[in-house]
C-alpha cells in the first residue's frame, strides 16, 4: 500500500539526500538503494524457492545472481513448472516497490538523523535503529500483517545499506557483511574512540588515501560526520563529503562516502553496494528463519493472485446477499485451492449499525469459510449502516491494489467518511465494487420491521462515485439477480487480469470508444453499466459488428443483471482496434478487461534537486497546473517497447502526454508538464514483439484503474517515529499550504477544514480548522495526537488519514500515514544450543546409506529471563525432527531436540526462534567423535513431543546423558 508520508523537512531541505542514491542514477554507473533492495529480495526469494523445490524433490534450474528479474524468479518459483501458462508479476513487482520506496523515504523522514545513516560514528545508534525496525517487522509477520512488515523492512534496509557506504568497513578490506549489526546481543568491537583521529586532508580533491594508516592498521571502524548547517566536527575526524556537507570544508577536508562513483571514495562504490546486497540478504535470511518459508514468500509479495476481499452488511434483509457471498467465495476457493490461482489472502469485514468489523484476514481458506459461515442477517433498526467504516478497515487491511467487493442494500450512515475513503482508495490503488441489491425497487425489507426503507438515488450516488474513483463498479440488481452479477467476482479472481480500457460518462451522452486488442490477451470481458434504455454496438478490428439486440453473436455473448451487461468477447484472430458505440443520455460506464502477462504499475514521485538530486514517493494528489512525475514499471515481457504514457480525463476530454525516460529493467520515469485540474487515469501504449504473442509484433494498451485527482491544497505531515508502543501517544505535526501552478503560494491566506481519521478508532485529537494568515508565508500548521491503547496487540498497525479542505472551492488533499504498534522488546539474546549426542553408525560407503539411520540430539535454552523458545525448525536436513520441553537444574526451560535421518543425509542444521524473534542456530553431522565430556543430568515429569511429521508422542521421566561433540555455530 502506498502509505508512506512526505515530511515537511523535504520542503525546507530539498537537497538533503546523502546515501546511495534512493531511486535513480542518471550519471555514471552507480547503484541505487532501489537496485540494492531489488537484487537482494530477488536473490533471497530465489534461494527460498530453490530450497523448497529441493525439499519437494523438484528441479530448480535458475542461476541465482544479480541479473535476476521478477519474471525469472516468479516463473522459477512456480510449482507448476510450465512457462506456457499466464504469469503475472505485477503483484511481486508492486510489493518490491513498496520496500524500495520505504527505503528511499528514510532520506526524507530522517534526513538529519545520524543514527539512521550511520554518520558521525553513531554505530550503536544505527544498530538500535536496525534492532527496533527488525523487531517491528517480526512482530508484524507473526500476525501475518505483511503490509506493515514490508513498510518497516524497507526502512531497515536503508540504514543497514548506508553502513557500507558511510563507514570504512570496505576500506578495512572486509569482504563479508558486518553481521553484528543484526545481532544486538553481540558487542560492537574495534570502534574508533571519540578522540581518535581518523582522517587527514584530501590532496588536490583526491580522497583515496585520506584515512589514517594507523586507523587501518589497527582495524578501527569509523564513519564520516555530516552537517548542512555547520562545519563543526571533532578534531581529526573524517567527514561524509560532498557539496552539501559543511564539515568537509574543515580540516581534515574531504570525505569518505561511497554513495556513487563520483563520491569521495567512489572507486569503492561498487564493492560497498555488493556488500550492501549481501548484508540485506543476510537480514532477509534472519527474517526467513522467524517467519518460515511460506510466510517469507508472502512478505516478499511472491503471489500470482490477489486477495479475495468481502465487506458485507449483516442486517436483517441481507440473508440472500450473505448466502450469495458464501456461494461465490466457496466456489472460488474450491476451484482454485492448491493452485497458482488460489487467492493470496482471504479478507472479511462485516458491518451493520452500531458495529463494524473486526477485519478477519487469513491465508487459510478453511478459516475464511468458517468465518463467513458464522455471518447471519439480523437486527437493523434504522435504515443507514456503517458501510464506509467497514470499507475503511478493508482498504487499510487489504494488500495494495486489491479488489474489494461490498454487499449492501442500505445507505451509508457514515457518509462523512467519503473523502477519507477516497483518499485511501487513491493511496492503496484498490478497486472497490459495490453489489447494491433492490435499488431498482427502492425498497428495503427488514425482519421485525413493518416499514419500508429506501436507498435513494443520492445514497446510491455516493457508492457510484467511490466505485468510479477506484476503477470499480456500482452494480445495482435485485436480490434474485445477484447470482448473475457476482460473475464479476469470479472474473476478478482469475490470474493476470489487466484493464485494457475504462471510461465513465457522467452526464451521459452517445459516444464512440476504441480499444486495442493485442495478441497476448485472453478471455476478454466487457462490462457496461447504465439504465435499461442504454444500447450499444460492438465492432471488431476486422469490421464485424454486433448490436445489443443480439445476446449472442459473432463478437460476444452477454448477460444482463440489473444495470450490468457482461460481454464475453470473441477476439480470435481479430487483434487490432475495436470500437464500442454507446447510445444513452443517462450516466454509464464501460470497462474492458482480459488476461495477459503484460501489465504495468505506476507510482507518483516528486523530484528533489541538489547534489544528490533524486525522487521520492509522493503522497496525496497532484498539484493543479503543476508538473508531475510517474515511475512506471512494465511487467510480463522483456520485449515491450513503451511508446506513450498519458493522463486522460474523459470529462473534457483532456489528455496530457508524458515524456518518457528509461531507467532500466522495464522502468520508466514519465514527466508531465502543466497538468490541468481534473480527474485523470493513466493510459499506457506500446509494442510487444514477444514470441508468446499471436503476431510477430503487437500493439497493446493498458489502463490503470485508480483515478489521479488534482488539488491546489498541499498537506504534509511529519512523525518522529513510525513505531508506537501500546499505551503511548504520538504527536504528528502537519502543514497546510495552497499552490498556484504547482508552486506553494507564500502570500496566500485562508481557512481550511481539517479531518483526521484512523481506521482503528483510537483516541485522537486534531484542530477542526487551520488558518493561513497574512505574513504566515502561505503556511498553516497543526498537530494530530493519536493514542494506542495499552491493549493494542504488538504487530498490528493503525492508519491515520489527515485531510485539509478549502471549503470555498470544495478542494481537498490528504496525507496517509501507517504506524506500527510494537511492544518494547527487552529480550535481545538469541537461543543457545548445546549438542547432546550424535550417533556414529553411518557406513563409510555411500552405496550403503539407504539401509542405515543416524540420530542427533541437542538442547536449546533461552535463559531464565528469556521470552522462551517458540519453535525449532530444520534449516538443513531431510529427516524427522522431534521436540520436547524439560526444566533444567537452574529452573530454565529447555527444548530438547531429537533428529533422525537416513545416512544418505548426513548433515543437519537447526534454527530455534524465541517469542520475540531472536534466532539461534546450530548444526551437526553423522561422524565419529572420540571425545567425551562430563555427564550432566536433566530430569522431567511427563511432557509432550512434537514431530515435524505432525505426530505427537507422550514421553515421561527422561534422563539425558550429555556427550560433547563438535558444535558448528552459525
């Protein structure tokens, strides 16, 4: 979900970016944080898939190196092993983007924090930042809260990666990562003291040898000082370097950073970047051990299918709707379970009045079935329900770009949330489709109620507006026709669904619309919503036509349910330009989708000028009349040539053409000049000459679903931390400005309505208005406070939306912040392993291994004050693992591990994870040992043993004889 926030500091210090460049490198051959993050994620994901394949006896032929692409990894990780099936990498690509955008934003959110960049020898502070962030990631993953986990993980990546660019670790000759940075129970050693000189002056601008020889000979660790305001630094200390760093002008002059090839130590840039990749992979391996392979791949976003998400009204008249939601969801589950097309998650949010929620999110289909089976229609009272409150939970809880289906037959009691919902739709890029029943008869029947309830056209228009803003639909049907309309849910659950064309005409008028059918498209479907008087004609690229009077014809067969017409198009051998002519004077919509590997994602970005000028993710709406930039990533083909990216507003119609600049690997920076006020969608056109297409070279077009709106209001917010402890309060300062042609108007005045909403309904305070007075420089400031209750579970999150509205112009903008709820972790010690015994019965000849077994036993402890061992898993080995709990002589809890395997698999490696995610590992192998140790005894009463094979055995009165064997520590 695109929920990162732009801080006010980015406005006052636009050039402060001092690290590996965040996103792009336009000069030289430098490596960015984006590339480091993507390489590490792809390589580690591929390694996990390789290990899973090995454990399942499948082949895995992918070469794991820095040349990997999302498509290569996605295909190799597919258990089907077939390259002929449609492969969508858009989810994987989008989730990796979430991580590298979060990474890049550290340069804005914490621009002057020495600890977040390992500047000024703040090694302990930097490691504390990493430790806190990793704890937040592990707490989130434990609850399967992968959205927040990715958000926090990206930030941790930045600090960890900066260490290799900002310190002298590379100059000391190290070729492996500094693992102590992610192991807080180990001491940081060989640090240069606060008065130890570390640098000498650079000579003639050459800084290659400015580190003092004594420092290097003693192997002391240092990093450069950095300050944009003052040249002050301790005597003899190194500076970061660069034109922004004032400390680099004072003796010793120069710097030691390796941010790019042109930096002070730019000759070592690529080595620093390579070590940053390895360090990021090492951190990911630690996360993997805690989360397990399956959840690790979910955290990375490796998925072919989106989530299945329902928001359901549970009041009295909704029995038929609930039954249909059950039917269609069970049908999808049963037909896709165990396949690549199985939904990546199942989400359910019930609502009524006065209640809504909770959000139920699971990756287990049977759990979802159980919960939807528990829904029943009852009560209701007055007519309106808390529909938007339920939708708010879904928008903040579902993965980005999800398709959310809302079932209701009542107006929204919480219509005041409309602008908040619109902000969350734009921020998350999720598509919302409303299933509105009995709107046509304008009547609502409730149990235990004698009166009729109506869903007026004004009530319905609210749902239509939100659906259109998201690229979804407002489908209005009778309850008896609902089962026909829910075919759109099954359509959306298919793999690799793309939007080819979409338009809304309001007010309605007769019009002709064209769209391009390319050779990669399969199963094209058109959806037309409108009144019963609407008619249409369809013409293919070869000139064949069909009218709406033909429910089945040469080009399509279609069904009608309420205001929806669903057309299954027959496009065989008819690639090229198609046309739909719609005749209606009432509002209507047209949407054409299909299945194709070729798709794209986009993110709004904004430029920051200066010596390290780059881009960062832009939160909120584009500024009316200003320039705009998009990062567009094309997925699914290495042979795509993008020829055109436009912003299109059908109400004008208005079309703004973008200027394209390739930034590698299917990514394009697209810039637009002078974007007028309006509601735009992103359209992309190009050519694809891939062999999978049905023609040698095929023109194609795709369209993003979510509308991009413009505003002359700017809202920026700054939080001093993105992590809140349960029971604590956070203050979030925000600034409101107005813009003229995209530039802040520092002479503007005015009063703005402020709305601050959070999805958890946590206690919050904020001003209802802020005023820009004369002489304020065109800015108004305010503060939102938010308190997380003491009962808030560690690993959850809260999404805060701050909106500012110029009521005179009905002009709104917003910023969205996602904050992690994480309890303070005091247990930083890893579980300790003691090997008890290892059998030596394996034959020396490998040809005899199948007839022999060997055994390995070890004890894991987490100490008296530890949180306790939660799990023990196999990192390496192909045998049976059993665990049991005993109490040691000192009162400590001991997890006893026994492992047995065929002598054909003579190595074992174990990982123990405690309750806060600390990981301890040890290893053993089947080999003779002539050394014994003193005998120690552990006794216990009855206990349970759990096997990796799923067996549970009862064991009692154990007496363990500890025999020392070589211990292989990791």
